């Protein structure tokens, strides 16, 4: 995720003006171009989506599971635009055709080499400030899952192969052992 000119301030209009097929995220007026995801990323995302969808259908029927690319406008201004890999939104009034307006309840980001510091630092801070309740960073590079429970101000780290459960949906457990 390379940032474009650091001295220039970008807005959501710049996101909308990108050429067809180009994707970027906007954090505090800085534009970060997104690389195409790899196969491990997509396999992890597909598995997480399937398992979280099953869980919410059984236990959290008001919640909607959404996968990227789908916009999240964390603030009312036009300085932040992100596309989390996976999110769960339980207040459906936040969901509009053009994206989610406000904080999702759960967000998962799957790290790629180019997004590591973005996911671990910038996005984590923004998600916490916006009111996301639970944030997972799935890191296939380090073979770890970092779970942030912002309501309890707790952070845990799990190696791939150890079960990881969500506080949002109690039956959602993953171990990522097939990605070790």
C-alpha cells in the first residue's frame, strides 16, 4: 500500500475518480493504493466469510456479513474511506448501497506484505476510534491472528492452528491450521 504524495490532501472524490479497476483506501487525507490479493488471502477470506455467515444466520440474524470490496465511511467527513476484507454490521441502518456509514461491529483484515503496518497501526487506531467492537488481523506471513476487543481494551495473539473465537458470534471459531 503505497501512499501517494504525502504533502497532498486527498478526499473521497479522489477515490471515486480512480481509473476502473484501481482500488485505494483513504486515511486522514492520504491515499493508499491497494495491491491485488494473493491466493492465500482469498482462501482465508472465503473460509472466514462462510463460517461467519453460518454463525450470524444461526445466532445474530440482524447482522450482515460483508466482504471486500465494499466501502466503509468511518466518519462523516470525506477524509477516511476503507475497504476491510471482512466486516459484520449489526445495525443495518448503517448499510447503504454505496457502503457502510459508521463503524462495523467486527472487522477482519488479512495482512499482505504491502499492508502490514497499515493494518497493525493506522487501521487499528482508526477502527478503535470509530467504535468497532472487535478487530482481527490475520497474518499469514507471521502465521498469527491478533484479536482486539476494543470494548474490554484487550488484545490477544494466537498462532495458526490454535482456535480463535469471536466475541460477536460465540459459535464462530477458526484455527487457520490449513494455512500453516
